[in-house]
């Protein structure tokens, strides 16, 4: 009877959570994926991305916590647990849809404002969420333990950390933003705040640091103007950094 009671509670929980996430994903698909009624020229990209990421973090943590709780023991082997497992898989798929929505928001943000560490971090976080949801699915489908989740995700995160260490992110950011200067809200101050690894690339393209009306892309929302140093200040800062190095 205790197992049946827990099963009913789990069914009600997953039905309710699936319904709530379906509403959220439905709004995202209609407004974000299909662009119905969305005027991207008037979008607050930062707020959109932060809201989407916060919703994703909350949903992923909730998903993993509840799935690990309900599938921690005998419910894994309950003869009538097929419906519960189906609802859990549907919820994991809906979380993947939420991840895609965050990636779309991040892509829009990068398209308008260029590349930064935080925007790269959102992409990495979304990738880790997909990996985490995949391992949770394996746990449910193959009756794996909670230790399996910790071990596999720990190994994957460690491999990803090692792989990311092979990329010179500072230079990648500088090259991307310089290449797309005429299309984004170019922020020369941010580029000059990066490490000394970027000095050679910036020096070779020092004329691109100069700010002008053409430095702001056509997609930049009205009223959102980046505060920047003058051309003379930018060149002086670059010369000082090179001399110090």
C-alpha cells in the first residue's frame, strides 16, 4: 500500500509538472522559435537570457531532484510503473526544449552584442544540462543508481573542462567581435579588458578599435547604446598595455 501511495503521488506530481512546463514551452515556441508577435529590435536581450537561464536552472534542478527521489528504490521495479516512467521521460524531453530556448536566446544576444565569456558560459551550461538529462534518462530506463549519475556526470564534466582548456577563449572572443564589428554593438572597452594573449591580435587591428556610428549593428534595440572610451583613450590604453607587457 505504501508503494502504491507513493506511485499515485509521483503520477500526480509528474502530470502537474509536465502541464506547467508545457505552458512555458508553448509560450517560448510561439514567441521565440516562431517569432510570432516578437519585435527583436525592441527586445531586452539581457533580461530575456537571464530569465530563460534562471527558469532552466530551476527546472533542471527540480527535474533531477524529483526523478532521483521517486526512482530511488522500489518504484524502479513496480509492475505498473510504465506510465510513471513515460511521464518522467516526457518531462526530460520538455526540459531539453527549454534548453533549446535558452540557446536561441543566447544566439540572439551574441548576434546583437557580440561574444563574451558569460555568453559562452551559457552555451557550456546548456550542453551540460543536455548531458545531465541524458544520464538521468539512462538511470530511469536502465535502473541505474544515484552514484551512477555522480560518476558519469563527473567524468563528462572533467573531460569537457580539459577540452575547453585547449581553446584560447580570449583570442576567440576578440577575433569574433572584430570580424563582426559592423553587425554588433561593438564594445572596445571589453576587448581591452581581456588578457595579454589578445594584444597581438588587437594591435594588428588597432584601427578597428575606433568607435563610430557604424560600430552599432542594425539589430541593436533603440536606446541601448554602449558607453565607450574615446578613440584617443582606446589607442592610449592599448599602447600602455603593450609597453607594460
